[in-house]
């Protein structure tokens, strides 16, 4: 890790893959140089925020030298005030890594020991226990980051490894041979004044959505094919009339996925009375494409944030120590809220495509609810109910968190971003989208099987074959919940997209 920005792949590799972290010589030099600036101010008679003063609304109090270690310790203890469910390991690891990345820029004024301790904790697979509630997204993710810093000082609790038990932080540090931190001037503040939690969740959401957007094109192709729709509307020349890049990519995927389908060929002739398909089929590239373009915007925001050194005060390149407002999470909050809207709409159109399979008036010859013996069997009737319940929840989660603000710190912090909340609900929304797409895939596969003896496109056939390794084909009603979960795992693992790509090559 150097003084420059991390990549998205770096964040995912450490957060999910437990990749090893190492500080570069350049980063260590910058950290050491900026620490000298803080140490020079520590003996100054003039008050300097975060060095020799209190914090927030208490910044007017000058703190004598003999109380400054207690000041930093008290800051971390008091700010580690989270409550509620435990935050996921991958989010906490991303948060630790991103705070370390800011420390590595040399703009925070911490000692080299602090940065090395965070790197050592990550490499020891040590994850502080962080609670869901406590961040207003300004000044950064204070409470979640404070729980991380508390663990580095040997207080609080941590988990070690992907499925580790909750243990006292001091015990885990001792077992790993890591000396607990005793914080010096400004270091407590430097460890909590960042957007690292919300940014980490935004980066992880982007990684998930890249896969789910390909999955959405895949499930849409299965729906168009099995409902005897037309692929003519996905033609490249039609897409060029409205040159949004995401739309072009989605349409190209649909063309590749539907290529050489005997089902599609069966109704291409002049006898076909289907003039045009319903919007949920015909407009899939427009919706999926707009989602891609919104994700591109969100990733541009995340890329700029990854290149940022966020702290308050900050040590400038020319050696000044200046207060600033760069900890405000508005840019990240807006991006997370935009993506929650996208996720809700992707799920909404997928649910509408699924519902068409189940209605004999719209499914073009398929049995009611895709049931083996309609009336005796209910088929996938209630699977669509599950989709509908999730979509309804996603619409509520699409209400933006970033339009809210609640004042804190005796009105010193009188406008906040709620970026952490925006990112938390985005994670929940992505899980919902994954489940909605899995149910469309499960239902589409059943419908494609019911079109036999006509055969589907080689790409969609490969997806159905992969699913059939875990879920049987059409038949009498079975316990459906495990089959839905198997389809969710098939989507979440990326195996469904990989099965299609064995035929199409890499999807866009």
C-alpha cells in the first residue's frame, strides 16, 4: 500500500479475500514526516484542534500536556457507542483498510506505529465487532470507526478469521503478537474522522451489482425466450438511435444470450401475430442499461473518494495543520441512494417478467402458474408472492437517506449526510435484488423446460443445465423454499453467469 489510491479490486481482495496488506517505503516516509509536524505543535502554547483541544462542541477547551493521552483514549471510548446488530465482517475489513489507506497518505499526522498496527490486524484476520447504529455520516463514520480504533488499543471485542468467535480484543492482539496502541496527540481523531464505512459498502455494492446486472440480462433473456417474445428489438442499429452506453451493453448481452435459439426461431415467420412485447420484456435493455450508467456514476464518486485523504484537521503537503469539512459524506451518500433506486427498479421489472409466466392469458401456452396439474398443484404461484414482497420492501428502501439530517454535538454538527444509513440500506437492497433475480431464473428455467421439444439457446440451456445440478425440473409440487435458496446460491456465486459465458464469452 502506497500513498496513492487503492483500486476497487484491492478493497474487495482485502475485505472478502483476506489479501495481505503491506505499507510501502514511500508511505512510511510520508507518515513519519507528517508526524513531526504534529509533534512540533504538541508543545505549542497556542491551541490546535485535535492536538491540544477538545472535540466538536468542546473544541474551545485547551487541554494541558499531562491530559492529552487521556484525551485521545477518552475520545475513542466515548465514541465507540454503537448499538444494534453486528456489522458484516467484509464491511469492517473494508473500513479498516480504507482508514489505513488515508493514514498511508501522510496527511493525518499519526505515528508509523498506528498504521502498522492496522495493517497487522488486517493480516491477522482480526475484525473488530462493530454495531450497525451510531454513524450520522458526518464527521465521517465516527462510531463504527471508533469501535475499530478501540480494538487496536486492546479494548472491545473482535472476531478472528471468517467464522471466529467473539473474543476480547486484548486477548486477540496478544495471540497475534500485536502490541496494543497507546494513542498520542491527534491519533484518536485521525482514526475516526473518515467516510471509510460508507465508502467500503459502496465499493462492495459496485462489485455485487456488476455481477447482478449480467444476471439481470440473463434472466431477462430467459423470460423473453420462454414467453415466445422477440429479440428483434435488441438489434444494434435500434440501440444506436439512443446511444446510452449501458443500454448498448445490455442489448448486446441479450443478443448473445438468445443466439441460435430454436424456441425463438419457432415463431419468427409471417404467421407470427406478436406485434410487440410488453414493456417488461421489450424495454429490458433500457432499464438495465440505465442501471449500468448509474453504477458508472457511483463508481466515479467512489474512485474520487478512494483518492482522498480524509481527516480533520489535516496535515497539508506544505506542513500546515488545517481544519476542513472533507469528512462530510454527502458525495457517497447520494451515490448509495441513487443505487438503491436502481436496485428497486431492476427488481421491479424482473418481477413483472416473472409474473407473465404464471398467467395463462399472457404466457402463450404455458400451464397456469407453471403447475404440473393446475388446481391440484400451485406451481410457482407463491414464488412470485415472495418476489412481490421483496420488491415492495425495495421500494421502501429506495427512499433516500441523504435527504435527512439531524443535528448533533450541541448544534456544532448541524448538518449531516446519513451516508452510513444510505449504504446500509443499499446492502439490504442488493440482497433483495439477488433473490428476485434468482426466482426469475428458477421460473424461467421451468418454463424453458416446458417448451420441449423446442430447445432453448445454447447459452440459456447451459444456465438451465447448471441449475438442474441442484434443482429438479418440472413435476408435482415440492418443498419450494430450498429450491429458491439453491437458485439464490447459483446467482450469488456467479455460477449462473459463468454457465452462460461458456457459450457467449464474457458478457458486458
